[in-house]
C-alpha cells in the first residue's frame, strides 16, 4: 500500500474514465481463515484491565483499520469518472490506514498476539457491499457515518485506557492519538465528496442523507458526539444539531 501511494505521489497517471476490468481467468479472491467473522453482538466483550482484554481491544481497532484500507481502495477502484483528486484522496487515506494497522499490529505482537487471534465482525464491509452501486451512498454512509463514529468513540476509549495505566495501555493511547488525528482528515474527505456529488446531482445533502440512511439501514448514531472533531472534519452546525436531536 505504501508503495502504491509513493507511486501516485511520484506521478502515477490516473485515468478517471478508465473502468478496471478483471481478466477472464481472474477468479474472485478469497479471504484468510482468520480472524473468524461473527455477528457484532457475538464479539466477546473483555475488560482492557486484563492483558487479554487489552489485546482484544487492540485487535478490534486493528480490524477496523484493516477494513478501512480496503474500503478506501475500493472507493478508488470501483467508481469511475470522478475528478483526479478523488482518487488521490482515497489512495492517501488507504496509505494512512495501512500505517494505523501497522502500528496496532506491532503493538499486538509486543503483547504476544497477532491480527487474527480474536474474532471480529464485518459491519464496515457489509456497508461497502450495500453501497457498491451508488457512489453518493458510499460517501454518505461509510466515511461520514461509520468511520465518523470513530471520532466519537476514540476519546472515550482513550480515557478508559488511561485508567488502566499500564505501559501497554498508555502506548495504545498514543497510537489512538495518531489515528484520531488522521481520521478527522479521512472523514473530511468523505464530507467533501458527498457534498460535491450532491451539488452535481442537485440534491439537498441533509434530506438525501436521511433517505440513504433509511434505504441502507445505517446504524442510528448515539451520543456522546465529538463535536470538535466533527467540526474539524467538515460537519456543519446544522448537521451537528441534527445528530443531537435524533
């Protein structure tokens, strides 16, 4: 992933009109046997105050970041005809998500575990599949809905880890600082392109967002909300008011 981003920065040509076509002998890729994927409610909840519980928490975040790499790459690959900056934005996002995953995996390994050691759920990728035929829905419901939830959840997670107080937990807080900083930018990318697409199609963004959320059964967002991070990511005061009144 880092090599792909470096090639793009170095001037890799992007043809937004060129649809990528798989060769006739290309079968669908499989997935590794680990981590085992289970429904969200079946993912065990463990206390980060225990070594295995802390590792499980790190694994859950690593799984989100691993999915986020693929989500960003899918956006860059799937949707043709967008401005060049769209593809550059999502390749950069994928590169940063790969950095996050690498930090988390290295920390997991330092605790005697690795990615795949714990079960995980596939909620992010399921929304990717639901929105595979609608770029506007993808921008609305993946970066600015599901990934934006991370802006709200990360400070709460960090506060809990500070209470744990071990060196391993405090290292996790440092990694989450990096992730939160970058995720503000990633959600901003989603906000930017959702707004651009709505303008191109003559859609009112708030009303269309509500329709898309109903159509694709997006999860209902619950407080507390990280208003400062959401403002930095491009959410308007009206959109924040909508969140708080839902």
